[in-house]
C-alpha cells in the first residue's frame, strides 16, 4: 500500500479542520514517506518531512491523485475561510496556473 502513496499530493489538517501543510510524496516504504512540503505564500518547496504511513492514511491527511485536485481543494478551503480575493473563481485560478506553468 505504501508504494501507492508515492506521487500523491496531500494536505494536512489540525484538530479544528483547518489546512496546515501541503505536500507531495516523493518516496515511500512500508512504514514512512518522504513528503516534499510547499510554502503557502509562494508555492516554493520548503523542506522534506518524514511522515508515518499510518498518518497519511489517518483523519488529519487528505490525499489527491492529481495536482489539479490538490490545488482546487486548497482554493476551495481558502475560499470557504474568506482567504481568497473577492469574486475569484476556480476557473480564474486554473487560467493563472496555466500562464505560470507556460512561463516557467
């Protein structure tokens, strides 16, 4: 089951259900995974954190198969918390992500 985790995107949540960390599983074995974490402010990679496989399958972690699903979930959570620009939609963000990816 741990081999399936490699390549998955994730969010972690605190006890109040608020987003805490965002990351990408870069390596996995039977007991733990190396997760590349990313900054909320810039999206840049920050550090690699080792996380037990049991935590990744627990209630404080949400896994996503695609980067698009991961980004959308973060946008919707931030929008629900009132942290996005007024009037912005997911489609606006998809357009922005496409422009940024073509520019890099």
